[in-house]
C-alpha cells in the first residue's frame, strides 16, 4: 500500500468541490491518498477513515434496471443486501428499513448515504 499526501493541484476544481461537499468537516491538508485503490483517507491515532475514491466521489451517478445505484457503470453494494448475503443481523425493523438506502463503494468501501433509488411507479395500460 502506497500512501502519500494529496497534491490537490493534480485535480480539477470541479473534483475538489465534489470532495469538499462529501467531506465538509475535513481539512484538505490532512488528507492522504492511497495509490493502491485511488482512495482518499485520513489517519488519526492509527485509525484510518476512508473518505472516498476517485470513482465514488466524482463518477457519473446512475441507476441500473434492478434499481441499484451505479457510479460509472459500477454497481454499488446495497447495505441490506450485503447483510442478507453474509448472514449479518441488522437489528430492529427501522435499522433494516434504513439499510436499504445505504450504499457501499466496492472499490474503497466508503458508506454512502445520499443516493436514493428512483422507481417508476406509473401504471401502464393493461395493469
């Protein structure tokens, strides 16, 4: 794993603005870059927090035909589905309901809370 200070001059203003929007409580001077998976991290007392990667911080957000959120055509992991597939207990009904709207970047494992799927509920003729 190669970790270094971020050279913000390598990134566009648009990207930096997206980064700040997703990480408003972080000082840019404290951010490190992991070359292995192209992710941004912050390290405090041997605790590493992933802030996002190049893909999930600035990629094109869309939705596939299953209703899953995608970024640059890479499907994010749905927290509830992950729990079911790995036999993990979520907790109470409210936590289970909320978990359907939590997504995980498959690259950097950042938890993403601000993408809600949109479903077409329009009735079609014949239904």
